């Protein structure tokens, strides 16, 4: 399974906090989730894809928050 760096994990945690603050659902899907669901398969990649459930009005705020946090 691909290993995430400490830097990547920190960004994921920050994104999760921002989503929780806005009441936005966040799911990690695709490549990074693949080995979790299919551990017997040898196909592994390091890409990370997200699905967010939010109203379009919340999108601009979600985009601004990580930039404000640096």
C-alpha cells in the first residue's frame, strides 16, 4: 500500500477539519482507497481522490479556508 508522507497526512487532517467546520462530507476514494477494499490485488497507486458533498454556496468558502490557513 502506498505510504503517505507526514506532510500529506497533515494536509488531509487540515482538510478534514475544514470540512467538519462547514458540515461538508469528505470521502477519500479511488487509488489510495483501492488497497483498503481490495488487499489481495497487486494494483496499487499513490493518487488521492476526494469526494465532497456540499452546496455550491459552500464551495467558495471551502476554497478560501485552506489558503487562509497557509
